[in-house]
């Protein structure tokens, strides 16, 4: 995998806007583990290796158990590992990521509204939207995951 270009070099002001939104979400009312869990799931759905690598590492650093991390793609089959807020957030993330197919159904919104306040729903929706944007950048520009860069470095050394 060869990175096509660096967004920071090609469009620095646009990149700054995305990073400002990311900085806001890092300090928002939602727990960081929940935001990173959503980032990971959206990235899995979009097949963004760079973001999967980054957010899996972030969740491990925040103390998420490996068993739970490994079961994020099949969270519905591992419900006891995910609390009500995580389940609602994961469903909302999946619904919004596939919005062309799902149209964000009322049932998914009702599930989110049952466990999150309006501000939290807004922030959660922003987190899903931002990660979808970052995934399109990561996949489209072929951003190299840390694990791949490390493996290539070890091979060429």
C-alpha cells in the first residue's frame, strides 16, 4: 500500500477544520471510550485500515478488554459485553453509515434517544459523520496503518 498524498499538504485549511471537529469530540460530553468505539465500528464498516488500526489501539490504551474489542464487528452476538448506551451508539453508527440504505429509521433514533440526551445525540451524530469523512480520506488516499508501516520498516531494516 502506497499513500497517494497527504491531506495536510494538499488542503491544509480543510484538514484543519476536520481536526478542529475531532478536537471538540475528544472533549465532548460523551465518554472517550464510547466515541472511539463508534469510530472503530464506522471504520470497520467502511474498510478503513488506517482508522481501524488507530482506534483499536486507542481503545486498548483506554483499557478496553481484548475480548470486547475483537467482538465489535459482531456486537449483536456479544450483547453482554456492551452496555445499553454502547449498543444504541453502535446501532446509530451503523444506521448513519449506511444511510442510503437505512434512511436512519425512527426505531434507531428512538433507541438512541432512550439512553442519550439531545446534546449527546448531536455529538454522537457528529462523531459518526466525522469518522465517515475521515474514512473516505483514509481509503481514498491510501493512508498506511501504523501496523503496516511498522511491518514494512521491520522488513526493510
